[in-house]
């Protein structure tokens, strides 16, 4: 069995915990560490790998200056601290990435952004556009607006949702531990390191234990939840030690870690969901040329569409039919029915003039399309 390697990934999401980003003694960003990290990111980008960072640290960066140093903060105190600290956090990332001529782009997401289909598609389009433009998205939870019930609360799960959203090949959780152990190695001397988890089982879940004390909210438990989300979406995940100067370089050179292998069904499961369980909200009829392009695995462009029926929103499922009425495919629409009717039959370059804003080139992107 061959383990995943960073060198072969197209798109990587790296999650970085507060303890790595923030120096507790100074309550400031650990700039030397961040500089090493930026160098690793630049090396990946130079090879053509898209890198998306999920960085914690906003709350930890502001606690001291706001005199919120008690162990447990109320939700509104955390939100206030995040509002202050996020500016510092983004500034630190922007500075270290700029040293490598990379542009940092800040995205603050809530649970709803990753669960509501329309918002999910929106966030995904923004992220893929940013990586396409060569930027490094730096994501955190939008702590200041998320209420208790709709909060991730930890960036492990958020990072896994992001990896799922952008169809990353690999999610790397940089942590204060070099992977999963059969028990808590701090308390149990017989605890063994597990280098690879082929599939998520309840036995693996039970190794999660309780969250640690202190500023971080994650712990092993949320990392295993993240592993379920990521591997279930066909993305490999690693838990690796972050407290080294070049964590990604070290990982690539064989530093110990735990790899969670992707579920081979992961990608097909999403396609199955698109193909099967969604009730189509509209019907799209395409011309012969577009029908041929679809069978060759291409996206559906507005130019090849002859009619759009039904009332649908962006993100809704559509049925795609050929000129003779045969059902060819199902997919998620990138436009609402009102917009679709205006752009069908037109070149994608005309979309901006037709709608007044520049949307996606495809009416249904091939990642969101399943042939039937
Ligand atoms: N979003 C929080 C912050 O930036 C951290 C959440 C976590 O610890 O994972 O401070």
C-alpha cells in the first residue's frame, strides 16, 4: 500500500492550530515559524499545487490585550476577541506570504456556508477563483457572527469541510502531536503510534479521548471527526507535528505522522447524491454539440443550451436532456432559472454584459454533473 505524498497532490488544505500561530508569552504571532510555513507553501505553489490555509489564532491573539485571560470565555467574549484578533492574524499571514510574492486572501466562514447548498457553491467558487489567481486563501471561522448552535467551534472540522468543498486531495492537520496513538501518550506509556488508518472504524473513533485544556478547542476527538468528513469525501488526511520549523517540508521528507486514507467511494458518493437523491427543479435541453461534449466529460456551457424550464435557484438540481428529449445527465446549476434564461444560447464571455455581473463560465460545472 502506498501512502499519499504531498508531491502528488493537486490541491492541499493545511489546518494550523492556535498553539502554532500564537506565542503565548508575547500574545503575538510566532513570525519565525510563520515565515518557515510560508516558505513551505511557496515551494508547493511553485510545483503547481493549490494551497488553502485554515488558520486559528484570532481569539488567542487578542485575549491578552483585551484582558480576557480567564480560562473559560463566554461566547460573546470569544466573539469580541476574534473580531480584534482576526485583523492581526490576517496581517501576519499576509506579511509572511508576501515575502514569497504570494497574495493572502481572507475568508471567514460559518457552518451554514458549508452546509447550505447555495452558499456552499458560492464559497467554493470564490475559493477556486482565488487559487486560480495564484492567491493563498487563509480561512477561519467567522467567530464573531456565529452563534453557539451554528458554530464549528474548532477549525479541524471546518478544514475538513473546506477540503470536501474544494475537492482537495489532501488535508494536513498540523498539531502538537505527530499523529494518532492507541491511547494518550502523555498518560499511557504503552500507547502506540498509528502510522496509517485505512478506514474509519468505531475503534478508531474511540481513540479520540477528551479535548485538551487551554486555548485550543480541538484535541484528537475533533481531528477524528475531521478524518471522517475528509476521507468520506475522497480526501486523504494527515495529522502531523506542527512544532517544527518547516512542517510541510518535514512531512514530505518522511517525518512521522498518521495518514488517514481516502474512502475510494468518496467522490462517487457525491456524484451519486447529485445523480440520485435530488429532485430536479428544472429541465435543460441542449443541442447535439453540447450533448456530445457532455458525454466526453465536459462542463455544460450556456452556449449549447436551447431551453431552460422550471423555476430553480443556484445550486438546485437540473435534468439535462438531449435535442430528442432523452435524459443525458443531472447536475447542480450555477445560475438561477431567471439568469439561465437570459444567458442560454450565448457565449460565456457575454455573461457579464447579459447579467450585469460576471458569473461562472459554465451553467453546470463538470464536477457537479453526472451522466445518467
Ligand atoms: N476560530 C478560532 C480562532 O481563530 C479557533 C478555533 C480552534 O481552536 O480550532 O481563534
